[in-house]
C-alpha cells in the first residue's frame, strides 16, 4: 500500500438500541456529506449489502441530505441480474434508493449486459467475463476519481460496510487470496464461501485509502465477531484489516447487544 502514515485507532460508538444507532449513523453521514460537498461539490460513497441498507433508513426524509451530490458505488456485488434477490443493488433499491430522490445516474451498478454474459458461462469459462466486469467497474471509478483525487488509489469520502459472522467484509473472506491483492481497485471472486459464488469487491488498498470507513453491526449474533475483530486484531480477520491511512478513520456503529463482549474502549460520538 502506498500510505505512509500510520493508521488511526478505530472509533467504537455503541448505542443502547437500534433506533438510536440508525439516527446517529444518519447524522454522521450527513456531516460527512456536508464536509465533502463544501470541499469539492460532490460526495463519493461506497456501500455493501446485507442488513446495511435497512440501517440507513435514518436518511429517508432527513433534512440536509443532498442526494443530487451523491455518487454511489458498491463495495461489493454479486454477479446476478440487478433485480435478482441476491443483488446488493436490489437490496439498496428496495430499502433506500426507491424512497429518496437520488438521481438514478448517480448510482453506479454493474453493466447488466456483462452480468448476463458472466452468468451464462459455465464455471470453468467464467473468469474472462468476470475479469471484464471487474475491469469495467474499475474504469467507472477511474472516471470518477482520476484528476480529482491525486492518489494511487481512489479516496472515497465514505465507505459503509457490514461485517459477516466470519469477519468478512464486502466479498473479502478470511483466508482468501484476495486479502493480499495490493494493485487492483476492483477484483472478482469465483469461489465465495457464501453463495452466490461469483462476485466482485473493492480491494483493501481502496478501502484503506478512504477518508472514512463506517462499519455498522447490531444484535447479539455479532457479539463474538466484534470481540475478535476489535479485541484480537492479531487474528487477522478481514474486518480487523480495515485501518485507513491517516488522516483516514474507521468507525464502528454498533448497538450494545453487538458490543456486549467487546473490551475495546467506547467513544461518545461527537457531531
């Protein structure tokens, strides 16, 4: 990685209930948006799937959200049609985009024609089609960030992530070769341990160059995972490896149930 500054320690913010978490997360996002728009006239965001889109409901109808300034990318996506039940885009569309006035052209999805080609290929022949998908999405990022942010990797204003029970983030899974990818912005995977197997994902260099990364997790089912990620980073779970280069910062927005086993110190969120 090209970052020369030591990463800052994670900031853990725990809330007494999911509603408080959702509201505080929305306030945090609006503040990040305000700072980005004032600085450069746009707000670049990457978002994953899972339960995360539902936890962004605090943005719906919230004053101060300038949807026309958002440029949204997916931190990972399943190689399925955009209206498929497994699609992260469909999930976000159902829970967020369909309920807010964001211009459709500001939401950057995979090219549906490329998805169709990749889906039709037998597994042993799919790699060329998946490579084309990853390359095309990387080109979208280059178009957005080239000559605007002069780093080796794009600098997102905010990347929003969930965390799986195994500590995976995006489609970066424990023990997978993609964890060591240090050149590509976007990479594909054909053997995801969680179905569907074909996906693309932003890589660690991109995630760790973001201005802000915010993890969102709630419920007792995440308690053991968060304990390992935050208290035992030496285990090396993918979520523990998210440490943006300074002045970048990683935040954890969790409820008390998810943080029940975490010894790592909490911080009161200041907005």
